[in-house]
């Protein structure tokens, strides 16, 4: 798959995912919110690390600068 995310987008997604995980482990989120945010964190982390966002692909959008 062709990467469609720029560096800033990838960093922001990764930071948000890490923040959600930290909030979970310090007990700030629990129950259903923890499950939903956990799923969101996993999606953000995977897309942030791979540089590919399926939603961007569906709308033919890219934040990656062309070289």
C-alpha cells in the first residue's frame, strides 16, 4: 500500500495513542470508555506506525508531501 500520511500526522496519531494508554494505566478511564478508547488507540497507533490510513484512501486524501 502507498503511504498517505505525512510525518506530522503520524506523530500526532502516535502521541494520542500513547496518551490514551497512559490514561488507562493511571486509572483515568475505565469500563466501556476504556474499551472504546483502547480500540481507537490501537487504530491510531497502527496507522501512525505504518503511515497508511484507510479512511484517507477512501477519500483520495493525503497529508504526505510529494518528493
